[in-house]
């Protein structure tokens, strides 16, 4: 592709994205294809001869769009949002255009230093402890996902608790134990599996039946019992906004418990953490000053195109102690000087993209005021949904609304609840997801798209009411 052709096709690609967004309102939110439908539209092998890029763009509409669930659709309310935004997309494109590898400071100093500064900005904007800033012993890094961040936290915790033995000889037969509530995200168990501890090393602590938050006394009792039995507690995971219902564990109370044993405290605020840009939505992070590590995903609710998971640690030495490795081919004067951060020591992989550009673009073009407006609108729309639920006798709330997440069900029962949700999803009008709470089915409606309006919420609610009348 010549430079001139690149310019022309670049404009066409941006036009395609703008047209795609404009068309979303009329498209079914959930993909309507059956398994194999997309594959069948593709040739079995790559072609021998070159084609112009227009052919790829053309096939997006023919092959890809029908097989997409439209996460940027204004009536996408399933799971948690993976919201994007024009600024983030342009930032991501620029990152691809620059094509720099930021594995160590020396391979592109700007990749590291912009990331450090942007994460310091975000830490300040979220009211996170000063200890997490890059000018002290801690610091932040952009990971691909919260799952990787939690895995990385566990590796650092093992390094600290084993006095460095884990990196030398592995976890061996040491009976490490990891704690989280039964509502902790599955990435905690996966982290234990990947770290070689095994699923059974994770203790699922009971939760309060109403709030779904961790029972702190049960946590204390589990740790005491394990210590007495000769087991080795290594990390406690706190959910500051659980996936199922948005439950907010009491970080300060859990911190009191872990302090006695010097166990690593990891706060998983993957979805709800970014809400703290609004001072009035910070209560769920009370006690975070005691955390050893903290993760939140701007790629969920802060308008930053996937992937962008921001992870901070209080003491970066635990991370780099666990993960640093310096082969000859990466040796350089800057690293030897000790004056720079080499992010390859902060996560499992070596190579890394310039993800900070998109977050930088989001922070600058929205400004903190614009980001607060976005979060507040999600919370307000969720309250509106809760009012709609309260006004219709056929429905009931399952838990209190948590920020922009509403969990409710049909009083008629689980079958009816799931059938009504499926009817709405199948219609393509909106997309919702489900969970179980206390053994009973519930519908989750998570607001958060940058394109959702009150009219979209009302239209979704009417679709649910129609479905409820039919099940
Ligand atoms: N933690 C919580 C509380 C989540 O809700 C999620 C995903 O929804 C995750 C972790 C995993 O996020 P990621 O997809 O970034 O790994």
C-alpha cells in the first residue's frame, strides 16, 4: 500500500466506523448467527494474489457485522460495558501507527514515561493512595486485563511471602492459600491455577445473603484455621464491585484482618473502580490505602477502547522481584543506571503496546469533568431502571442498585425470569445478561455505553414488560 493509498484507505476506514455507529440503532444488539455461519462465508485458504484494502472493508459488512454482538450499541446492557469512544479509538490507531515496543524504557522512553504520568493522573483522579504514585516506591502499569493484573498480584504476593523462594524453586509443596468471597471473579481461581497453586488453594468465603459482600468474620476464621493447620495464607482478594451483583466488600474491615498476618491485599475494582472519578462515588473504595495492589479497567466503563486495565502496587519491588529477568540482549545503560522503569518486569509478557496513548487521549479530550458526567449519567440511568422495576408489580429488585448495575427478577419465578430476558435478547432490541443470587435466577442490566440515553433504557424496559406479559 503506497503512502497515498494508506491515506485514502485510512479515511475510508474511519468513515466505515462512523457509518457503523450511525447504523447501530437499527441493528439487533445480539448477533443473530448460528455456529459456523461466519466460517462458511470465508474461503478455506488465504488467497495467492493481492487484493485492494477496499475488498476487506466490503467484507466487514458482508461477513463480520452480521456475526457481531454490538458492544457499542446504545441498548447493550449485558455483562459490564466495554465502552469505547472516538478519542480512544484515535489514540489506539495512533499507537498502532507509531508501532513502538515499550518493553523496556530504552526501547522507547516515551511509551514508559507517558504511561507513568497518565497512571499518576488517573490515580489522583480516583483518589487512590499517594503510595501508588510513580515518584515513590509504588507505581502503576497498564495491563491487558484485570485477570492478568490479579495473576500478577498473586505472583508478587508469592514472591514477598516466600522471601524470594517462589521465583527460584517454584511453589513446591508449600501449602499456600488464597482468599476471596464466593462472589470473587473467576480470574482469582484462574490466577491460582496459573501460579501453580491449584484451584483448591482458593478459599471461597461466605457472603452476606442480602448484600452479597464478604463475611469478614468468616474470612478471619478461615485464615486462623488455616494458619493453625500449618497452611500459608498469601493473598486476600477484595471485590470492590462484584461481577454478579456489584457487591462492594468492606476493604477497611478486610484490611484489619489481613494486617495481622501480613497477607497481600488485592483490590479488584475492575468495573466499579473508575466510578471514583466522582467524589460522591468513592465510598466503595474506603480503606484502599491499606491495599498492596489495586486494579480497575478503563476499558469497561471509562470510555477507553479494550484493552486497558490499570493496575497499581504499593511496592513495585515485590513485582519486579517476582518477574524481572535480564537476558544479555536487553542489557542497556539506562536499565543498569537504576533510574528508569522497565515495564517488562511488571507483567508476564515482554513486548507491550503504547496503550497509554488512548487513555491519555480520553483523559484530555473528555477532561475529568466529562468523565464524571459520563459516570453520573450511568448511575442516574440505573436509578431510573430501579424506579421502573419498583413501579411494576411483576418485577422485584434482587439487590440494591450498585452504581450503574441493576439486578432484578420476575416474581413469577426463575423460568419466567430467564424466558423474558431471552425473549428480549432474541428480539435484538436490547441485550441483557443473567446471574443467580441465593440460588435464584436474576437479570443484570448494566448501563455504561457512551451512547445510551434514557430513551434507550425506556425502550428496553417496554420490551421487558411485553416479554413478561407473554411468559
Ligand atoms: N474482576 C471483576 C470484578 C470483573 O467484573 C471482571 C470482568 O467482568 C474481571 C475481574 C475480569 O476482567 P478482564 O476481562 O479485564 O480480565
